[in-house]
């Protein structure tokens, strides 16, 4: 049986080293793209596959508040301006809250407390499924984003509206009768 010559080994070694270098370079590129992607950490909402979210996602515009759309493969979600604006459709409808609420083009948006990263987080109120909107206010004005996106959200059926203090009657004063709803007392 002939012994392998040093020439044969030396030919295989560069090929194997070359393949390893290409593999490491490809893995590094994938890791870099994942970490630097504007959608890093963005997850699909639980009901992102609903018919309403599918219709909404198909209508996401190419530009919001002057920011171009960034490609993402997260179902029901869209990103503009490399993370300046993100939208996720398919969340649970928020419960009644004392958080501020604003109506833009017929859509009620609840303003959540400021986020740790300085962004503004809003969620539609009274629409199922709910739509979440995150805005980096250092790079985009919330009013411009809300005007651009409220038109898209408006077709999702609304079952509840935000109330302001003027929508709630004042409590009855002492000595005044307050009408109470009647309950059927039949057994």
C-alpha cells in the first residue's frame, strides 16, 4: 500500500482551510446582520396572522413620516427608518386605563408610559386585534406618524372608545336623586 505523499496532504489542507474561512465569514455576516438589523428583537404579535392584520400588513406604505420602509419578515409587522417607527398588528385589546388617549382620524390611541429606550409606545384602543406603534421620537414626530398610520388602522372594527373627563357625568351632589339602572327582579 503506497504511503501518501506530502504533496497530497498539502493540496487538501489549503482546500479545507479555504472552506473553513468561507464558512466562518458567512456565519459572521449572518450574525452581524442579525445583531445590527432594525428588526432585531421584534417578534410577531400573537394574532399577527388574523385576517385584519393580513389586510393591514398588505397596505403598509413605503414611507411613514419621511422614513423609508425597512424590509422585515416578521408577520404583521413593519419597520420604517431603520427602527424609527415599528408597527405590530395582532395584540390583545388593552383594558380600560387612565393612560392618556388621543383620537387621530377616528382611531383611538393609548399613550403608554415612556419606554426605557426613550421611544414612545402607543396601542389602539377598542379595536380587535390591537395595533402597537413604537416611535423613536428623536427621529420622528408622533403626530406625523399617527396621521400616516391611523388611516390604515381605521378599517379594523372598533367596539370601544376612549373617554375624556367631559364624557363622564359629574357625580350627583348631596340631596339630588341619581337615576340608577333597573334590574329585572324576576326569579
